[in-house]
């Protein structure tokens, strides 16, 4: 049977945003085709059995920012949606001690007090400040931003509404927001805390995925962004999805299909076909053409505008903005299949502290020094490691008694000064493994399999330009009104019927789904107007 | 003095919170770890082990045991073959439910009945001339429920006959040298088993079980986790969702099997000639349609829930701690049409759900109702919908 070649809508890219977008379009009754280049959907959110019995979260590994509306509107629980909340956070220290958080507020208080009594109290104040900041900015993040370049009275009115919304926030909340959005994570954390370990642990969220150190301006924004998630009404809570983040994208794919979307794998799109400034379909790399009046790009802005289209069809300003849009990936992964849980000498025989994040970034100085390497074009020799052993709460991940360990690494800049990633790949693995050996003596003996994922691999495999995990840096000039470019922050493009819905659009990266959902609202709104 | 179950030496060590409740005069861990949600997810994602020893247990045996029970229990015990179990209930003569429980049929003439309340005198008084012995063996056995998707895999390593045992079946087995009875039953609505072991062997079973199960992430689960799962499973609880007719003060407190969603137990009433206690009243209720209530599920509309809290500047709470209260339910004209005695935020469904008692004319699945919640000491109505029970019913439960 010949493959069907005409649809109402085509989504390019089966990452989680493409799946979310396609699911909503199908739900609205459009015949929808999702085209994925690889043999599996999920993009940066996949789970792969790289060693028999061991499920690796090759790239993305934890869930928090997913918008709750999506869970309900796409009925994800019917398809197996299951976030497993992390009961612990563990932060080893250089001196062999540690900071361990559990679920009990007062127990955590005593644990912090071991390191600083002052911090134990300040922790609650900091938490409240962050929650209020998140609550304050949420309505802006959870809606499509106005087009700041537009003269349309409606857009102007929405812009003014944001002004009054902010003016109505309690002054303290507004001030916290400004500090977070413009300042460094270190400045804010040093206001509250004195202990290195707590500063280091909290600052880590301010550098994830971004080429900033904790003392760089802009790390506050990244910190805020990572607190923006929610599970079961708790802001900033993180979970593992059952079966890893790939388990989550399988749930999404199943929901999308149940709603009528068709998913075609190993179907790389070569370019978008346009006629008289209108999208009419796509041509696959094998030369076959599929028609649709709505085409949605779920890949990053560089590809959306400069690769899938002929840039000559676009306004020069936009082309310039996209060329300037900063990717500069700085993150890597080193994942392991382990024969058993590693041993932490201060807690011999225990593994209950390995049920959530294991944060190897014991102080601001440690993180900043790791960043120093990256500033000068090299990877950190004592890297920041965000480690997880999901198998401790999800038996689907590894054979009984064994462990699968994901390690998110910073910094590993895409552009290396004196070498290239094909040369450095295993050396990066060695650096990370050596660091883990320091923290968990005997670690090397447990290793059954090692997977090193460099920024170059992220780019090659997932298609994220320069390996930037968020499809574009979280820098203030690349957010909100400006993501991915002024005037084009509302999911449309200069080509009629051609839309964007990847992480390079508002609000941004992470397994969040908001870009895919907002884009579908925009598309369906435009279609309704056209009728 | 409060008593300890046969597993207490182990549960006491495992319980890091120091929180216990009193269950039938025994200590039962509320939660073992600081995060009870983690125990809950063990049940839904790996498996959890619940010490259910405090249940009352009656060995009922003798040549007339079947005849005796068929006159007491509302479900036809003759259809429960040796090696099978029945979830059932017993009523008083007016057809009000006294209690519910599970009865296990070990052989033709030997049964074990579990109950939440003492029943020795009640059962003995019904014996008449029948050749049946009723023994309270509550203290003689410990019971561990192993519940969750990995329960079968784990248990088959200890007792290979578990591979094939069907839903609501039981079998004698050996774990190591210890004789046990294993039934495929539970109170979580998941794939699960209960292991019945003589008191003195209890610790050995605990140790053996965890030796095998721990590498799968199996952990002890406390009462809170159990109570979340039972609401998701739509399983009612005495003194919460209904009261024993024996100790009720008025008929408002009492309920009939039909009102408690137990109608399916009486499906074959026409073709069975048993004279069981309450039968006449139940038949009358059936024929005349005089049931006052239906027991159904109710699910709060998530958007409306969030709206109600957001309007007050609050983060909408999503609390998985079961609320055993009685939030009122209204129709569109704000007339009270029922209440929800058990309410919880279900993590696996991501919705607020409740087991509800609703007037029959509003109990159709899909009916829109209003649920009264209290926000900052003010009443708010949250849109909700009548749903089928159970809320959560994975195929593995019976597969
Ligand atoms: C190493 C790493 C770790 C991360 N960790 C986390 C984390 O723990 N938690 C979190 O929330 N976020 C994390 N992130 C970020 C998050 O995973 C991404 O922001 C998100 O998954 C991006 O989703 P997307 O759908 O926008 O794009 P992608 O996932 O990039 O999907 C794009 C898809 O398009 C396909 N494609 C590309 N070109 C074509 C073409 N021409 N034709 C057809 N298909 C094409 C690709 O194969 C891919 O499947 C991480 C990212 C990385 C890389």
C-alpha cells in the first residue's frame, strides 16, 4: 500500500513537543502526520536498552516542568503516565560528609543545621521566596507572550496588561523576580546561605544546560526556570517518569495515536515546500512529497528557518536574528550500567540516599571553577555532575540488584579550543569516571557498560544545534518576547501555514510540552479565522 | 496494652517515622518512611508489603460449614470452590450490611473468614444444631500483603506455584521450610498476594520475602499508602464508607448491599434458593426499588479545582493523604444529593477522587454534580462528575 501523501497537518520532528503538538491538532480533528527522522520518537527524551537489561536515559532524565494541563487534556494517565517523585536529594561533600534531603521538612531542617544553623532557618525563607516568585511569573509563562513589535491594538493591550499585572504583584515578589531574572544565582543564594554545600546544591539549578557559571549574570534566570515545574501541587518538585523520560514520550506517542495522529518513523524531512509564501507540504530526504496546508516544525530555530526553508524566502532581519541566536551547548552525559549501587564511605551499606538527584557540585567555587575551563574552550577537569540512579525506585530500569546511572555533566563546550569531540569523547568519560571514583571509591569495579554523550553527539543524534539541550540558550534576550526572535515569538513564521513548536519557542526547553501546546492553540485559532 | 503483630520486630525497625496507628488493638505503621507517597508508588510501580495481621480471622470448619455460611453470607458460598476466595458481606434480618470481608475456602469443609470487627459471638449464636466449629484464630496467624506489578515475579521466586494462581484463588505453599497459605487477594486494586503464616514462622517469612524482593525496590508500605490505593480501587472501608448495622443508631447510618455497590454479589438471587439472613429484605428492596443510595465514584474537575484555589491566590493543593470526612455533594439546583466519605488526590490518576454515596437519580455515570470544599474557611463549589468504580483497575490485577 502506498503511504498516504496528503494531510491537514504535518509535524516535523517527533520530540515531545512535536508529539504534544500533533496530539492537539489530531484532537481538534485535523488529519495529522508526525514525521520523525529516527527509528524512535522522543528526541532528547528517550530511553534505550544499551546493555542487556539496562535502560539508559541517554539524554534527558528527569521530569518536572511538564504542564499539568497537558496531562489532563491529552488524558495521559490512560496511556501510562506515571511520574515517580524523588524522595531524596543527596549532595556529597569534598570532605566526605554530605547533605541529604528527604521529604520531611523538619528532618531536612536538622540536616541543614549540621552544616549551618542559620541556613536551616533561611532555607524555608528561601523556599517561600522562590515559590512566590514562581507563582507570580507563572501566568506569564503559561500564556503566549504578546508580540512586542506589533502595532495591533490587541497586542498593545496585552502588553499593557502584563505591565499592570506586574505592578499588581506584591512589591517584594516583583523585586525577587527582577533579581532572579537579571542577576546571578550566587548573589541570591549568598543572601540567604553561608554553607558551601547548600549554596552549591541550589546553585546547580542555575547552570544546567547553560553556558554560565553560578556567578554569571543570567544564572538567576536559569535557576528560576528550573523551579517552575510542579508535581501534584508542589512547585519545583522533580520526578522520574516510569521507564525514564523515554517512557514518558512513549506515553505521549500512544496518546497522540489514540487521538488519531499518525506517526511515521525514519522519515527525515529535507525541506518545507512553499508556494507564493504559503506552506504546501514537505519533501522527505528520499524525495517523496507529502502535502499539507499546515506544516509545523518541532525542531530548533536554526533548522526551522535556515535549513528546512530557503533563507531567501525570509525577511533579512529574521535571518540575522536566527543566525545570532546562541546555542553554544555546554552539557554532556556519561551513563553507566553498574553491577550494584556505588558505595559512599560515610554511609556504608546504604543506598537509600540514591533515590533522587545526586548532586556533585559541593560549592559555588567548585561550580565556578568548572565553568572556568569552559570559558577557555575546554571541558571541566573537575566537572559538575548531576547524577541519578533511577533503578533504585523503578525496577523497570535495571535487573534486580543492579543499577543504571545517568550523569549529566557540565561543562563540556561544543567548541573545543584545541581538539574535537570525536577525539575527546572517551577522555571525557575518563574524567567523569575518575571524579566518580573519588566520590564513590571502587566505582570503576562496578562498571559494566559506559556511554559517553558529547555535545556533538547530541547534535548528531537528536539534531539539537551545537548540542544545546534547550534548543537555544536561556539568556534574557532569547526568552519570552524574543524566543526565538522579536516578532516571531508566537509560533508563526513569515510563511503562511508554517509554524514552529520546538523548545526554541516560548517558554523554552525542558520536557515541558508548553511550546507544542501553545503552538497548537495558535494554529487552530488561525485555521478558525481562515474559515 | 496495645498489641504487636507477629512481624513487629521487623516493622519496628523499618518504621523510621515513629508513627503508628491502632488497628484492632494492634500497632500498624502509618508510614515507614518520611515520604508515604514513595510507599504508594512502590505499590503501583514495584510492590509494597503491608502487614495486615490485625484483621480478625475465624476458622470455620465442620461437616455443615458450607451450609452454615450459605445462610450467613450474602454471596453464595457454594460457588466458592476449595482453593478459592470470595469478597462478601453479611447482613442483619432487615437487609442492612453488618460487615464485609474475604472468605477463603481451604477444603470442602474448612474456611477462613477475615473481618474488621470481632464476630465470634455473632457467628456462634447463629450455629444452631449445625455441625460447625468457629474458632477465633486472629492471633495465631500473621498476614503480609505483597501488592504491585512485580508481586508475581518476586513471589514466584519463593513459591513457583504463584506463576499460575488465579485472581481470588489460594493455595498452600512452602517458602523455604515454612508452610504458608498464599492467596491472590488484597486491598489495593493491583496485582497482589497475601501470605498467611503461623505466628512463630512470621519473621522467617518476612526475612525471606525481603531478601528476594528488596532488589526489586520492594519496600514495606504503611496504612496511608494502603488507604490511597484502596480509594483508587473503589474498595469501601467500614466506619468510613459505611457503618456496621449492628452498632448504628438509626437507619441513616445503615446501608444495604445494593446501596453499597454490592449488587453484583446478589446477581444470581433468582436461581439460588438459599435462605440467608437479610434475603427477604433485600428482595423487597430490589423489587420495590427502595434503595436510597448508590455508591459510585466522583471525580473533581481539575480546572474547576484549580480555579477555586487560584481565585484566592493559593496554590491548588493536591494532597494524597486520604480524607475520611464527608464532603457534601449537590445537584445543579444546590440540593444536597449525597456526600463523599473517602476523598483523596490520586497520584496515578492525577485527579481528586472520592467514593461517594449519591441518590439513585443522580448516580448515573457522567452526571455533573457539585462538590463542597472548604477554602480558607469558606465554602466553595467545585464541579465534579460521577464516575464508575474502581477508578484504577490495571489489567494485571486479574491477568
Ligand atoms: C543531555 C540532555 C539532558 C537533558 N535533561 C533534561 C532533564 O533531565 N529534564 C528536562 O526537563 N529536560 C532535559 N533536557 C532538555 C529536554 O530534553 C529538551 O529541551 C526537550 O526534550 C526538547 O524537546 P523538543 O521536542 O523541543 O525537541 P527534540 O527533543 O530535540 O526533538 C526534535 C525531534 O526532531 C527530530 N528531527 C530533527 N530533524 C528532523 C527532520 N529534518 N525531519 C524529521 N525529524 C527531525 C529529531 O530526531 C527529534 O526527535 C535535556 C536535554 C539533553 C540533550
